C-alpha cells in the first residue's frame, strides 16, 4: 500500500467542525433576548397607539412616544431576527446583514454624539424645537403628557389650554401643570391646582411657587453635571453592539473555514494518496 507523501496536509475527519458551539449559541441567545425585548416594545407601542383618539393621535404624530417605541422596536426586531436565525442556521448572508446593520447603528450613535457635542448650539435649538412641539400637544396625548411631566418645568404659553390670551376659554388659562410646582419635602398629597394663574405673575413672584428655569436650561445643566453617568450609559449601549459585531464576524469566519474544509475533503476523498 502506498504511503502518504511526506509533508502532506492531514485533513480533519468529517465529524470535525471549525464552528464553535459556544460562539454560535452565545450569539443566538444574545439575539433571542433582544428579539423578545423588541416584540414587547412593539406590542406596548401599538397598544398605546390604539388607546388614543384618532384626531389626537394624528395631531401629535411627530412627538408621540408610542411611535418612537414602535419604530425602535421594529428596527431591533429585524436586526436581531437576522442575527438569531443566521447564527442558528449558520447562514453567512444573514450574519453579515446583522453585522453591517449593527455597525451602521453604532456609527450613527457615535456620529450623533460627536455632532451633538461639536454643534451644541444647533443641537440645543433642535431639542428646543421638539420640546416646544410636544408642549403644544400636552393635553392631547396622555403618554406625551406623562413624559413631559417627568422632565419639564416651564414655558406653557404655547399650549392651547394654558396660554394667557384673552379669548382662551379654558379653565387652565394662564396656568402651568402641577409638575412645574415646587413641592415641600413633607408634602404628602400633591396639589394638582398649584399651577393656577402662575403665568400671570412676574418672574420673582412665580419663582416662589414654580420652577422658572426652562426645560432646555435644566437639560443642559443636567447633562453638564452628569457627564460620567451619560458616558456610562453610552458605554452600556455600545458594549452589546460591539459584542454582537465581534461574535458575528468570528462565526462568519468559522463558517467559511468549515466550508473550505468540506470542499477540501470532497476533492481529496477519491485520491488514493489521501
């Protein structure tokens, strides 16, 4: 019987695989987790939209938190679907799609952070525009109202219910929401009428009862005083994305090596020197 030529490459057996089960299933469960989270986000967003009146829902479409939840949920669902099925079926096309989409999302987030820092004045103006648009629809959308109550403090003259114009028939004319009011530490029950008539007062008088700094000023001051916290949040968002990109590329390379091995074995199976 002929002997194997010296120095010849000894191929692996048919049962050998370059694909690591650890990498494969870590990536699968990683995507499965975010896939389920995305479905919950979409379900909550759709449910919130269905509860709203059609007129109000269309009027504040651009600043509706439910729409944002649905859009982010759908994008996350599509991206993690590619990663989930791609890793399970060892599909290079789906894995590359997942990796590219995740890379694009990461770069967009990075670019938004850099541009927001470099062009802080323009970013401030854009945020102000969004907040002012949200204030206009404060009473039209309960989700939006709760979101604004959580973070706002000032100017309500643009809202149809709170503005101080003489022809405003609203009972809340010249008022501000109760979430603007200064609250004592020992105040057990919130007075929801505490903002009545506050817009009719001058700045110094109103400052004794309500917050008089605007949302944008508060937001900018909060960002400046919580840079480490924001950096930690940004890092926390970036790490899962980078891990997903890394694992998907490792798995793609392993699958390619496995395909090369299978082709090599097929080509040399009939070789008498094999």
